[in-house]
């Protein structure tokens, strides 16, 4: 059975993507599309393995067109294709994860490669979360400095065990009082933090090489839900042109109208830039 251009839940890399999965009685073969800087190299570790939705593990057996644990040098086009081979999957498997061992620095991981239906499960939000409503008639508040504590409550949608368990918070305060803080993600995908700020400020969360922007304000709570399946789709070679999986960030907090519309504006700008790129 062949699954062409399978959809996937999330990925920690844009350097490789699964273009095809071939299932036989003797092997599971992943066709890999690689995209990286021309003249630079990537590496496929021999410690890589697949896991399935039933908890079974399948160690990597071989590479075709790529030598395991050796530098794979990218051609001038910056694109290449090869295969990696694993044992056959057990019957009834719905999805697989491709994982390079945790001790591999910068190891590639692709979660939730779908084998049954070419669609992802329904996106689930944390209980009690309600996104703010945009008021097109709302005016910007007066600019003023006010010192106080801002609270940030975050949630990683689709978070599962094995995904990176930290986010990096960056806040922009007047007079150069900037803070970078690493926050732990709990097993249920949540994180929280309180910080003193001077007035309404922008802040960002960085997670799996993606940046999400929002606002914080004294004596206010900002709630955000980060949609990693959507940013992974947007960065995909095969799925970027398909319908979106929703917003990249869902928001409730200070300057709600502006912060909720900002991702849509940025998406349009990024899409325009993408169409203007000169292909190699």
C-alpha cells in the first residue's frame, strides 16, 4: 500500500519531509524529500526509528540513496530525494512518528504521519479557553506607562509526549528592559509565567523554530493557544497550498483586535514574499 504525500501533525524541521510511505509485508519505506542550503550537508542517524499509535517501535534498517551516519551533501539545487527503510508495521496502524534518537543533536522528528485518512484529527482546545472577539470599531488605548504584573497562560495544541518541553519567552519593554525566559511545558501542553512590565508591550514565544507574537499589559492576563499543525503545514513542501488548519495562534488578552488580525496580515505578507522568491 502506498500513501502519497501523507499529511502529518507537526515537524521540528523544514529540512526533510516524507513524500511517500510504502507499506509491504517485509518493509516500511519512507521516501524523503530534503531541502537545505546548497553545498551544506544533512545527516540521517542510524539510531532513527518509527513509533506507531499502538506504542510499537521499528528501528531503521537501511538507507537507499543516503548512507546512514554520513554527511549527505546537498546539490546546487538545494533539493534531493532518498529513502529510509524500516521493518513492516503491525496491522491496523493509523499513524507513525519518525524520530531520531534524543541524543542526536538537532535530530529530525516528524509526528503524526497519517496512514489511514489523509486528514488530521479534530483540533482540540483546552477546556475553558475562549478566543476574544474582534471589535472593528474599537480605538487604541491612550499611551501611558504603568508598572505592574502581566500574566501569560499558554497552551500547545496537539502537544504529545516527546515534543520539545520548553518555550522561549521574549518581552519588549521600554528603555531596553528586555527579558528572555525559558518556560517549562507541562505534560498537558500548558505553560504559564508572570512578569513585571511597563505599560502595554509586545512579546513573543519561540517554539520549534516558530515565533508567535502577542501583547502583555500590567494587571492583565494574556491567554494564547499555539497551533503547531498549522505552522507545520505552512512550511510544508507538499501541503502549503492546501486549506489551512486554522489560525497559527488563538488569543485572548490586551489589544485583542490588533493581535488577532496581525497573523492574518503577516500571512498575506509572507505569502506575497513566497511568490516573489526566485527558485534555484
